[in-house]
């Protein structure tokens, strides 16, 4: 950065600065922990047995350092190429009409609360409301450190069992919703998109808008003809901004598609029969006849359903990452 001409290319300079931020975020906490460790050693070496007050304070500092190291060790599990990146999270209702749409709105609240607890910024890119209640599908942009690293663990189908508030006979219903998560990878990969391969449709934004957001044809839907992938954005007032956001998401999805193809090819060559696909059921949320949230990949479970629905996903994510690290 100190070299002459560093700022001549703003895009290249921004990439270096972003890389520096990621490296500092990784190294600095370990340096801080080591300094605390060294201070504790120095104090312990000069303490006398009768100095109980200071000994008690040092023990508290040591316990705090142990917790800090546990958090840092957990972060070593987030070592994927795009784990430090922002995340694009989509939730889609499964079969079941209003029931599934309501389930999507519950999951939307859960992930929004999780993001708020982490200090992330949450922005709605696209949303389609249900005909009677709830949400058919929603796409969120979550900006924050290791947003993708944490949320990638949520990719899959989520199952809800409860007494339906929409059923006058108070019967038990099972609803499904699928969650997809991709990293924001703007400027980090070389994916070329030909204009001739795109079909771009503009339309009027739907749902509660205000501020002229749903009074003009500003929403944009882009279809990638060779793959059939579709992305859309309607949260911005400008059609140009919505198009750029939709293209950014399409670029990330195309990269994910290419990565999946390579993984499938490697699995077939090695004789690995495990499915490498998005869409398998990963977790059940049971609210009747008992309270239980269980992750089927790790068997981690808890009876505190309200805490999970309020964004308490850390233990599920940690269990999944630890199992994944063990292979």
C-alpha cells in the first residue's frame, strides 16, 4: 500500500485493502490473546500466596482468556475461501400453501435476529408475499464478518411441525421451507456473462412499498438462458441498481453451479456415493406434541424452541462445523 501508484487502480487497491482487513481480523485477536497470556504469566511469577485479592483477579483474567481462546479456536473452523464474505440468503416456501408461507416468515425473523445478534447489516433484496399470509420467497443480503461462513451451515430444507393457527380444527401440520446461501463474490472470481445469454424483464415491485418503490417498473428479473438460473431484485428505487444487484447474485449462483459440478465429478471419480446437492432435509422444528429442534446432520438438539426461533443458532452451527472439520 505504501508503493507509488497504489491508488492508480481503485478496484485493485480496494481488493488489497479488503484482503488486509481479513488478515488483520484473523491475526490481531491472537496477538491480543498472547499479550494477555504473557501479562498473566508475569503477574503469577511475582505473586505471593498471601496476596489473595490479586490472585483472585488473576484467576478471573485466566478464565476470561480461556473463553477468548475457545472463540478463536472455533473461528479456525471458518477456513473456507469465501467464509469471511458477506452472504446472500434465500428462503422459499415448500408445498403447503399458507402454512409454508407462514413458516418462511418465521424463518425470516429467525435469521434476521441471528444477524442482529452478530452485528450484521440485513437488507431485503427481493420478497414475494403469500396470497393470504406469510411470504412465498425472500432474498436477503447480510453484511458482516464471516456472514457466509456461519450461514452456509443453514443451506437445506427446514421442517416445521405444529398446531396450525390457520386450521379451525386445531390439527397438527407439517410445513417445509428451503434455505439457500451463497457468498458475495464481487470482483473475486472470473465469471464472464454474455449479454446474449440473458433475458431481462422489468416489472413493478410488489407488496408494501411506499416512497414510489411500487409505482414504477423498477424491479428487474434476469434469466440466464444457458442454465435457466433466475435472479431478481426489487428493493431499490432505480432500475439500474436493481439490475446490478440481480447480476451480482447471478454471478455468485453461476460460480456455485460450476463448483457443484466439479465436486460431483470428483465424487464420481473417487467412488463417493454421497449426494452433493442442495435440498436435503437438515433440521426439524417440532412445536407439538413436544418441543424440540433437531439437526439431522449432527444429531444436536435442544428443547428450547423459542430461543432458536429468536436467532439462537450458534450451537447448531458450531456442531455442524466441528463435524465437517472431522470429515
